[in-house]
């Protein structure tokens, strides 16, 4: 995907705003910009807001931003596919990522991790890997949630053996001296020496190369069977199963709920 450097910098408030952002914040903003551009729903403001105006935190996901259309009602016992269709859509990037994993012959759990790895950007862009791992942990193999968590750190570090190169777009946008935050470096070192390392690495391999504007439209229903085998759908519906993360799903169901 081509990213216009000037438009991207303008979208996050200008050069001064970029300079004030931490390295991790810059990377999160870039990935979110690319995802929105792919979905043709770029929702960043085009210019910096005046200091006298209320400002929406850049790290906030689209579900918690102003909307004029509201939210489509969810079924009484919503499934993860319902969330894809009514809260995460169009989600072209993760759909492309999961399709890429299938095309490269990855196991189903990797396909599942690729399908889920970035959808929590609708909640919170910063640390979306950690948010995603927590949101999905009760319903997937621990290797899937582990891969989602640590793909966030691994994306900054190349791995020649797996064919993963440091994203050129990071260098183009942020320069040669770009460095991730210290906690990201520590998590990379931890993940690099963990027995599940490849679970996260394969997400990055099938992640950064899934921003194809010319790719055919992929729909979540193509993954119905894989989801059925890899995602433990609660009978009560997501948000109503009394799991440790049920409240997170309920927040996604009704972001407008005041109390």
C-alpha cells in the first residue's frame, strides 16, 4: 500500500503532533491509518484541532468516536461473526491477513490469530495486541491469544529465517532512527526465546503484507468452519457468559450505554 507521508502526518495533527508522540504511538497511528485507508473509512481529522476545541484521544478506537448513524442492533446471543459483521466491518486488513495465512499453508490456529489480531483497534489503537489477547483468551487456544499479544512487539524486529523484514513504510514515515518503546523491546526479547515464538511471528508474516487495495473482497463467512473449530462460542452469547472479559464484549455491543 502506498502511504502519502504528508497526508498521514496531517491526519494525526501535523509534524509537531508526530514529534510529540512516542515511537509506539507513531507505529500504532500508522497501522490504524493504513487499515482505515484500506477500508476506505479514514476517520482521522485532516488538520490539528484548535486547543480550545474538545479533542478525541488519538488512541481511541472508532467504536468510541462520534457517529451519526448509530450502531446496528446485535442478536440476543451474539457470535464472533456477528461482531465482525456489525462492529468490526469492513475489517479488510484482518480478512486479507487470514486469507494470506491460508494461501501460505499455515495451521488453522494461525489463520484464526490473523483473523482476530487487529480487530481490537476498534476499541483501542494503542497496545491493541494486548487488548486483543485478553479479549479472546477465554475462547481460543492459548497459542492463538499468545500470538495476538506478541505480534505487536515482533512487528518491529526482522526475522530473516521466516522472511519477515522490517516494514519499509516505518522507515519512510518515521526515519532511520525509529525505535520502539522499551517495554516493546523487552517483550520482543521474551517472545523471541519463548516456545510459542512462531505463533506470534507467523501473525507478523501474514500481517504487514495484507494491505492490498487491489485484493478481491473477502468476507468473514469464508472462515465460518475455521471459526467453528478454533473459537469456543459460548451458548449464552459473547458478553453474557460471565467470563472475565464479558464486560468488554458488552461495551462493544453498546458503546452508547451511559451506565
